[in-house]
């Protein structure tokens, strides 16, 4: 995977940051995006460069589709200036938000926020970036284990992620002529700051969730970052239009 370039949205923290570190270990150069965490993004850039790779961080709000054309132009400039390239190889649509609300209490504002972040954003950002993705490249969308199993409070979030999985299959078909593979991952419970960090920081929540996972523990960011690096590698080059469950066997 040497000299390939991955663009990861939401790379400044959480799973996006871990994905970047694992890809960099395999020789992939990283372009990460951040919305408000400029200092975190810069710290990641320095860490990636310290490992011998190339890295760049660009501001992006995935909820603002009117900014996508300008972002694509900035990305094109960055590719030429910092990497000496016209195209990049991997797009990881990772940026997201979590809103906890039971169905009966959900508001239109919550619904709109989830649609904009998890569906509208990836659709129209990917559309704008397609001319910059090299033929034979890879696109990886991020779904959720909540598409397969249920837990009160995540109905709207899960519905968006179910749409992402369907979208992934159609993208794979429509981009097949360019040999661009499109897959998705569906993580289970991971110890990050997602959803307020309850799985990571609350021992009781952590233990309760772990009881429902076949491997007996909640996932760690490294479990996801390593899987993403493997899925984007040539070893998984024949996987296309599928969603990989990366949950340790949660609620089987």
C-alpha cells in the first residue's frame, strides 16, 4: 500500500484518528479532515509525520454541502502541493454524530441533523470528490452494528446507517466501471467518546455491553483501525458492495 493516499473525514479524534494511524503503519499517506478540532488535527499530523509518512489536515463541515466544491478545490491543491499527485486512492466517510433519543420523543431537528451528517454529507461529498479518486480506488462508508441489532434510543441513527449500507451496494455497482470498490463497516460498541463516552468511561455500562459480545469485551479503537487498514488493502481487493461486521460478535 506504499505511496497511496487516504482521505479520512473526521480524522482528528476517535475512530478516524485510529484509522489514520493504522493506515500510516502500512505506508499510506493521510489527508484528514476536522470540523472544530484544529489542535487535535495538527497533533495527529505531527504524529503521522514522525512515523515517516506524509500528512495534511483540512477543515471540513460534512453538514454543509455548499462548502463541498470549495473543499474539493482545496483538496486538489493539497494533493499537488504536498503529495505531488492529482488523485488520491481511498476515501473513508467516517465523520459522524450520535444522537440518543427514543423514537417517541425524537424531534425533526434531531432527524435533520442525522440525515445531514450521515447520509446527505457522504452522498454529496463523495459525488464532488469522485473526479479526484483514482480509478481502482476504494471508498469505505461507516455503518453501525445497530443496523443488525437493536437497543432503545438509536432508532433514527440506525435508520440512517441502514440507508448507508444500501447506498454502499448501489455505489459499488455504479462505480464498477472505474474499478472503484465500495464497502462499509459496521462497528459494534467501541470504547471511544462517541455518545458521551459511556461505553468507555462508565464501568457498569462497559460491563453490561460486554456481556452481549461473544469475545467478552467491548471493542477498542485499534480493533476498528486495524480492520479498516486490512479492508482497504489489496488483500481485500475482491470484496465489493458488502458491509463488514466488526463487533466481536455482539448480540449474535
